[in-house]
C-alpha cells in the first residue's frame, strides 16, 4: 500500500517525537505501507527545521538522513507513481477537507486508527 507523507507530518514528528504525528510516521514506515515523500517536501522540511531549530543542525541532518534511507523519495517530475498512491498522510486542514477524493487523505489520528 503506497503512502505519501506530507511535510507537516514530518515536521511535527521531528519536533514532537512522542506525539501523534511521530506515531503515525512510525506506523507508516512499517509494512504493509510503502512510504513515499516528495523531494520538495524534504527541501521544505529542511528549511523549516533550520529556521525553527537553528542550533539543531546536526539533529536535523540526522533525521533527514534516516528518513531518506527509509522512504522512497519522489522527484518533483515523477507523476506516474503518484497515480498509484493509496493513502496521503497530512495535517494540512485544507487538504484534509478534500478527503472524499482519491487517494484517501488521512490525518495522523485517522491514520493511527486505520
């Protein structure tokens, strides 16, 4: 099952490692899910973590390193696989309001109950 993970889930998981987003990320990194992250989401995550935690550069790079070893990174030009995405994990309210669309869009809480 292909799972696309949005920046806000990654950011909240990095900032709050015992929180709901971190639990959802941990679940999404395990079978039966095949986690994917857009290249642009990783760049945005790096930028946000650098701005929010300028003294934690090593921790930011360690988090990103482990993440990129664990997920499939989608280049921005890659659209063929995105048509195969089954689930989209996000915390973005506007995106969550589209939950009737395909792929199935889930918040961290909904994904943990999935």
